C-alpha cells in the first residue's frame, strides 16, 4: 500500500525532518507513528498526502509514485485517502451531514450517491440523529466522529490521522480508537501519529517510532514495545 525508499526531507530553513527513511506498509495494516515532538511524524504524513515533496528518495502509495506524479494527478491520489485532523477542521457553518457531503461534492459524486453514503457513514460513526447539528453544537468526541465520517465518505484505501485524539479526554479517545479499529477491520489501512503511549501499548498494533527523522524502532503488531 505504501513504500518509502531512502526518503529524506530537508525544509527550506535547513531542518532535516526525515533522514533516509525506508519502510513498507501493507494493505490492511494499522500503524502507529510515535516519537518525540519534532521527530518527523507530521512530515512523514505530509509525504503521503504530497503536501510536501521529499528532498531525496521515492514514495509509492497504492503503487503510484507520489514523487513523479504530476500536479494534476494529486487530487486522484488524495481521493484514495481520508485524512483526520487533531483539530477536526470542520466547516462551522455547515451541518454534520453537509460537512460530510461536501467532501463528496468536491470529487464530483452524484447527489444520489452522496445522500446514501452520508447516511451510511453517519451510521458507522454512531451519529444518527445528529445530521442537522452544527459543529458548535457537538462535543469534541462527536466532532471527531464527523471528521472520521468525512474522511471515510469517499471510501479511501488509506486513512491517515495526525494526533486524532490530541484534543480529547481519555474516555473519548478510547471511543475514537475503537472506531478506528473497526474501520481497519473492514479493510482500510490506517496510519496514525500519536503521543498517547497508553493507547498504543494497549492496542498491540505495529508501532513505528521516529527519532530525529530516523526510524528508531519498528515493532510488529502483537509484540510489546521494548
Ligand atoms: N514547514 C516547515 N518548515 C520548516 N521546518 C519544518 C516545517 N515543518 C516542520 N518543520 C521542522 O521539521 C521537524 C519535524 O517536524 P514535524 O512536524 O514532522 O514533527 P512531529 O514529529 O510531527 O512533531 P509533533 O509531535 O510536535 O507534532 C521539526 O524540527 C520542525 O520544526
Ligand atoms: Mg506533528
């Protein structure tokens, strides 16, 4: 699903955020991305979404080179991925249903498909009855459920989440994690950057730890982190 070959990223200010990263993520995997602040987690995620280009190396997502891809092919790449943000990034003047529908409108889905799919993903994230609520009328956990529903709307192969529980309390974080595991069980590959150690320890999924832009450890699912 994802391959990195000797990927380095040096930002314009000279900061080396990624230093010779090679890794492979299989379809259906759930991967936690850990490491201290500044280790390069968000930068690695931006390589996947092509928000940033690597300075060196090759990156493949769903067998397509993200590096060689032309600008006009980027929307097609992003259609294969759903992105969940720490601060939800919902449109405040749109309802729950409208926020999700919008993600489908921008990729040109038919209004019939949109109606069906919006209902479906609202059910998946447990927000039935909240369709017409505005984000300001929802709790943080509920807002993140909308964020996840929106990310799922276009049936992505890859779900990317950068600290999705960063603004949530412990109980709500667990609920959001259950939702992400559920999505993963249905076949979507998940990459999630987080600082939540307890969460990661309990999950027994693959954990890739970055330190100063390098891979410090890569612990397979089911093994306890050293
Ligand atoms: N757009 C940018 N321009 C210049 N330097 C950047 C940019 N984005 C990130 N950096 C630097 O690259 C390094 C890695 O940053 P990154 O955001 O990937 O870390 P992170 O692991 O996500 O940290 P955190 O846990 O705090 O979110 C840091 O030193 C950061 O200051
Ligand atoms: Mg980050």
